[in-house]
C-alpha cells in the first residue's frame, strides 16, 4: 500500500502540493489527472523519490520511504515516462534486461521473463529482441518497467505523444497486462477518457489539492463540485455505457395517459409536466 500523510511540496515560495493525504491499495490501478501545473507529476515522482516532500510522510507498506536506500527503492519499482528513457544504442533485449542483470538474477530466468513480456506487450521476439534501432518504444518501455516483477509501476503520460490508433492499442495491452499481473499502478494522464478506460480509481487534482478521489463510475455520476463536473464533462457518462444502469435513466414518476385521450392531449400533458416520455396504460 502507498500512503501519503499530510504531504506538502514547495519550490522556494511556491506551494506545488498542499496537505496531500491519500492511500492506494495493493493491486489498484490509480490514474492521477488534472490541468497542467496541478501537481500530478510531482505527486508521482515523490513515490520513487525523484522529488522529496517539503514536509509530511510517504509510506510504502507502512515504511517511510525517506529511510530507505533510494537506489534500491527505484530498482524495485517500474517507471515509464513519455520519452520512454530507453538507451538507443542498445538492443531491445538489453534495454529490457538491464535492471534484472544489475540485480544479478538468474540469466535463464531473465531470458524467460523477457520473452514472456515481449509477448504480453504484443511484440514478436524474433522480429524485435535483437534490433538496435528501437521501434515500438512505448511497448518496450512498458516491458522494461515490468521486467523485475515490481510490486509498483509508475507511469507518467506514457502514451500522450502517440497517434490515437497506437494509443488505444497500448491501452488495451496495458489492461491485459494488469489483468494478468495485478500490479499497483499509478498512472498520470491529462486525458479523461484514458483515465476512465484504464483506472480502478481516479484522483482529480487542482492547484496542488485533491478535488475528488473515487471510482470512475462515482466521479461520472456524482462529481464532487462544479470544477469536477466541468473538468469531466457533464455528458461524458454517455460515452461510457458500461457505467449506465437502468435505474440511472428510469423515470420515477412517468406521465400516464388513458386510451380515451387524444394524442394531442397526451402531448400537451407531457409538455405541462416537463417530461420527455410517455407511458400509455
């Protein structure tokens, strides 16, 4: 479990994060979303200590990460960024296997894991493993992040620079990967549709504060305030039919008209009561 306790972050006199307190349970996929400058990437980078809080604590499984060796902390987490962070002079295999080899894991198991991950991210090992000019960089970056079988994977807008078709394919691959491996994933995005598709929970941030932290369904149906309503989009739920239940569209007090009334009278009755459907009995 990842836990933030009253975390503040300041750069000189500017407060970037203000009193963040939240928990991410094991095995959950959490998307952090908000406008540019809201603090979402800063929050992510604090989990692997690329940034440290000005005050407050960050705990992983109850242990304060400020007391842990920072190199070991990072090696035990997967990390994917928009630019992938791959080494272009190395082969796909070398990029994926770099950290496991540094950790002196069994070479046979490393090779088996690499083949398994290549297939999971939709890459043919025979075509790509020994290529030095990196193609499909985002897929390779995702494979590398999972190579050490980390408990936590951090992803900072990894698909934002891709075309819509490639992006959708990678989202599907990531969902498939998560269903098999059940990791704790923290995913920063600026795309609400992406957050709704991927996440178990969504954290909406504004001005260094958490505005709402809830399931996609509850955020779509019950936005915490006007900001969330506008940010999410008032009619966005209609683009997510999986979240729409019969009770959401039922009319609790339908207008009833009897066969003896003309259609004109029925329509007038509907208009007078400001409803948009008619049930004839």
